[in-house]
């Protein structure tokens, strides 16, 4: 034994010296997933359901017409294929079948959550459980803007198993997740992947804040849950990007932080009750930030205030930049829309704004978005005769009755009308066009063409490279554009 030990020590020393003398190299380290998700999946499969619906589709023009589906959703192509290849196109009526996924949120009440587009326009909804049991479901409420729906089945005599929401705000890019659903009608299918990205905006609605995952999501997974490794629902699978309709590793889920409040409202009221501020907003671009002397390009620029809305009393004005709402920093208009919508109706909130270069705090009581309406402004502009004026490649004129008729500009719009925009100019590149009305320039109201010219001259004297225009469309919708002054 002693001899063996002696022989071993020199061998170890030689290996150590050799390693020290060799050039330093690194070996690639590959990401390793959980050794097995079987235990987690086993405890969740019974809570995930398959949802089938049928619609009585009446033909128009001699053929069965497909229901409207949001573009980019897993069901869009499936419905298209089904109806294009459907036999019996001359039949007076036909049942259209669709399949999706969902999950039990409340076993005692029989509450099931899914996507709105899974049950859209359905006449009959049926829930299929993992043990083969089928139960009819009624629609409690749905919300097209977040693509969520809440169903209810009668739980009497049925041992339903529920899952709970987790906190999607705590997830990180790279965390492991599991999707369970009904892809292509194959119920109880499990796929595993990671969180690829957060806060994705795919232009599906005003409150986009999707989780992106590479867990396989296919047609039929819509409405199914995305679990963390603790078995909590941190997302609801709703859309994929795919040229073929199959998974290519880019799927999107509604985060639980957004879904929870919507589901609660649908359960309680059968509809959503979102907060409403009553402003039109747009991004703060670098040009706009420079022209307004802002510290950066973050925030939401108020481009208009809704007449009769919660802040139609001078609390907020066009040109204000909202940088915080109810204690939450605001970096983009999308963030403001989402935060306001998630805030309780009638709540008094504090809003941080930048107005004319100075930070201020104002307070406003929110209204209800669903009850909000947009009305045209009632003010009628004076009509003073004047000759067209040209500046920065724009021809400007008084907004008289002749110009209103020529460009179909509403009576409530006032300012200076742009009658012509030269090609290949800075204003043309910014999307300014004939028929737009200049309401303000450099945050000063204008009513005559010469006022625009004079204001541009003063901005140049101040060393400004850009001038901020408030433009009105023919129907009075406002937007801000930073135009180059050189």
C-alpha cells in the first residue's frame, strides 16, 4: 500500500507540472436543463384541459365563411385550412370545430381560463379533462384586448384539480419553463424551454407585454399554461411566429401579472373595468427630446386631451411629458397605457410630468376606460384672409372655409394649414403632408402663417436644431413632430 502511494504522488506532481506548463485553454460549458421534469409535469397534467368549440357557420356567397381570427395566432392558419378544404360548400349550415387549451384556476367554482380567440363566436363550448371526462362550459367573460376568457363548468360530482398563478415579475431570461396543452389536438402534451425574452410588443393589442419562450408551442396550445419549475402559472400561451404553422422556437405568453387582474374582473363583473386618463400619447423621440430640451427620450408625450375626460380641466396639457404614474416610472407610451389600465377606476393618482422644461407633480382621479368617449373640439377658428407663405419646404395658408373644404378639415380644428410639402425635405421625411394643420410650434399656438415663420426664426436664434410641431389631422387628432430647422 505504501509503495502504491509513493508511485501515485510523483504521478500527480507530473500531471500538475504539465498542466501548469501547457497553454491555458477553456472548455465550453453547455447549459443543462433540469434532469427531469416528470414529477412537476405529473402533478400538473390533470389541471390542464382541452377546449373544443363549435360555431354554426352560415355560408355567404355559396360557401362556408371562416370566423375572424387575430393574425399570428396559432389558430389562424388552422381555421383557414379547415374552411378552404371543407366539403359541402353548398350546405345551408355547417358546424365549425376548433380545439384549444386551458387550465383549471378554481376547482370549487369550476373556473377555467383560456384565450379569447379560442372561444370567439362559439355557440357551444366543451371542456375535455385528462381523465377523458367532458363537461359543457359557459362563458363568464372575455376580453379581446388581452385575448383572455373565463369559462365555468359545473364541478358537482367531479374531482377537479386547480393550479395557481405565480409572479411573472420575478422570472428572468434563461429561467426554465414548461408548456402543457393540446397541440394539433394531441392533449396532455408537455414541452420544456426557457424564457427567451420579456416585455415583448408584437402589436397584438394596446397592452402588449408578452413573455417570449422557446418551449414548443403549436396550434392548439393557445390558452394553455406556461409553468415555472414550481408548478405555478406565470404565462398563458397565446401566439407564435411561424411561416409553416409549426413551432420554430418563438412563442409568446401573456404574463400572469397582466392576466390575474383581468381574470379577477371577468369573474366578478363579467367584463373589464380599466382605469382611464383621457389623453392621447406618443413616444418621445430623440428629436423631440432635443427640441423640448428634455434630459432624455423616455416618457410619454401628451399629444391631446380628451374632451370631457378625467383631466380635461387643465391638469394635463398637450406637450406635457409623463415620466411617472402612481409611483411607477414611465419610459414608453405602452408602459403608461398598461399601468393606467391596471389602476382602479376612481383612484386618485399622482402623476409626474415635465412641462416647459420643469418637473411638476399633478393629481388626477381616473375614469373608466370602457365608458370613455372621444368628442371633437367645439372651438371654431377665426377666418382671416392671407396669402400663402413658404418655409422649410412647406406652403402655409390661413385655415379659411375654402381650405377646410379642400382638405375636408373639421370645424373644430384651428391653426395654420399646410397646403403643400416639397419632396426630399426634412419635413417630408418626418411624415408631414398637405392637409396637416400646425396648431403649435415650439409649444406656442399659431393661427397665421407668418407666426410660424417668425417662431422658426426665433428658435434658430436660440440655437435650436429642431422645432417641435403640434399637428392636427383633418378630424382633429393631434401628434407631435420634431422637424429640422436647417
